[in-house]
């Protein structure tokens, strides 16, 4: 598997200087480098942004800014990313990474619990949400226990035809173990996958990429 992964890395677009800097800093300054989306998923989400022509993106769970840089790099000049992170200790690192990548002008970092930030953004967007405030893409990568809540909160903020990309939906294979582990994260992800696959308002496909990426498209 490692051999195949190395081959894929070698034959895919390589990460920019700024992304390599974020990876190094994440190893030096945090104990959670495994939370990074990584180059292959990073290139994929950047390409999804570019090929769909997305101009408004929402990210839940910035961590050190790796996926934020990938998403923002795919946006047009007038595009915008709102990225939401709980841990205020990461703010300086995130901002420096965005600067180095030359995308800071397209990104707003919101520090705080994303459920509260979402309610705030939602109340600023009108009821129903004004068309120009709808998101083309939501990248969901915060607390796995809260995915169902996030889905309910963001659904009306996504335009018809827009995408919700949910990361880590295979949760290291635990969601299909028999018996399934009963920890809160595994239960949260399993409940989320069931919720999405039985929601008639969307179509979805889980890619077995890294820890599983659910691509969910809101029907028109
Ligand atoms: C898996 S990491 C995100 C990785 C990032 N998307 C990347 O690819 O580099 C999850 C992040 O979500 C944040 N988080 C967890 N619960 C949150 C919440 N309720 N609101 C906002 N952020 C949250 C954590 O602090 C952590 O930084």
C-alpha cells in the first residue's frame, strides 16, 4: 500500500512551498499532524473548486490551514472562503500560512465553536438565505461527533447543485467493523453516513481516499 501511495504522490502535482511550510510547522508546533488533509486530498479539493467554478466556500475545522490553502487556491480572484476553527492558539500559524500562499485576501478565519459561528453567519445571510450568500461548497472536517448537527446547520446555506464534502467518513474502517466500536466519534460518523445515504434531497458517493471523503451533492 505504501508503495502505491508513494507512486501516486510522485505522479501527482506536488505541494507548493507554502503547503510544505504548513506541514513542517504543524509537526513542530502541534502533536496532531495526522489531522492534515495531505497532498492528494488537497490537490483533489483544489481541483473540485476549480472545475466546479465555485466562488463561495465554507470550511468547518481549519486546524493549521492546509485544506484552507488548497480550497482558496482553487478560487477565482473575487472568490471567498469562510473557515471556522475552535482553537484560538492556531490563529497566528493559520494566518501566516495563508499569507505565504498568497490567499489571505480571499479568506476570513472565524475563531470559535463552528456551531455558534454558523448560527451567526446564518442570521447575517437572511431567511431564507439570500442567493448571493449561498455557498457552492462546504468542506466538513471538524468534530466527528458533531457531523449530523453541522449537516443540519449548513444544509440551507448550500446552493442547489452545490457540494458538501465530508472528510474522515470511514473513520479508520471502524464504521464497518462488526461489532462496531461504540465510541462517540465512530457512532457520530456512522449516524452521519446513514443520515446522508437516506436523505432524498442529495446524491452522494464515498471515495475510499485516505480516511474516506463523502461527496454530497444537493439536488436542484
Ligand atoms: C481534522 S482537523 C482539520 C484539518 C484541516 N481541515 C486540514 O485538512 O488541515 C479538525 C479541526 O477542527 C477543529 N474543531 C473541532 N471541533 C470544532 C468546533 N466545534 N468548531 C470549530 N472547530 C472545531 C479542531 O480544533 C481541529 O483543528
